[in-house]
C-alpha cells in the first residue's frame, strides 16, 4: 500500500479539479460566432467603428491618402477625404471590413511585440525578411491586398509566438 503525504494528495486533487474545469470549459463556445458580413445590416452595424479604427490607424502610421485608399480598398481619394472629414455615411464592403480587421490585428500584434515607437514605425520601414523582399510591410500589403495583409499579420503573430 502506497502512503502519500497529505500535501501531495491535495496537489493531485487540485490538478484533477483543474482538469475537470478545463473539460467543462472546452465544451462551451469560447466566443460568439463571427458576424455574417454578406448581410448588409451587419456591415452597416460594424462600419462606423471600423472606419473610426482605420482613421486612427492611418494617422498613427502616417499614411498618405493614396496609401490609405489602397489599404482600405474602398473608393477614390475623394471618398477617403469624405470619410476622413466625417462626411461619409456609407456601408463598408465585406472586403474592406476584412482589411481593417487584419490591419487592427496587425497593429495589436506589433504593440504586443515592440515598444510603441517601433511598433508604429515598423510597417513603413524596409524589411529584409524574405516574405517582404526588402520592401516595407506597408508596400507589401498595398501590392498584395488582403492575402498580403493576412500574411503580414500571421508573420507578426508567429514572431510573438516564437515560431
């Protein structure tokens, strides 16, 4: 017969309780499902916050009107100036919402990885990593659209995760 010290038994019971709690949590959904962006009403609900986030991001990154339009993928420079001036009450497309989501995620990842000045300058600096081909991540994303934005975000997420 094996006799365990009381402290050891308590630790084992705590581990079992924690594992049981994790099993219960695993059965519950972690978050709400993503909104269906093919439904215009959903996009209309999300558009004001997304536009506000993109305006702030373009200011922080020091984007030109041309760069902002290219990243947003929404209309002309005239439309951009209307958005920037608060004179646009349109509904963003599914693509534009996806772009903004990727860019906000990239911004967040950069700020988790780097200090504020470097995090804010990183997108505009030339990058020698093979994926960017000695271009700035900003130029890479403008040239490659949504796939390049997602690739850039995944690159930063991988750096954060140590991959």
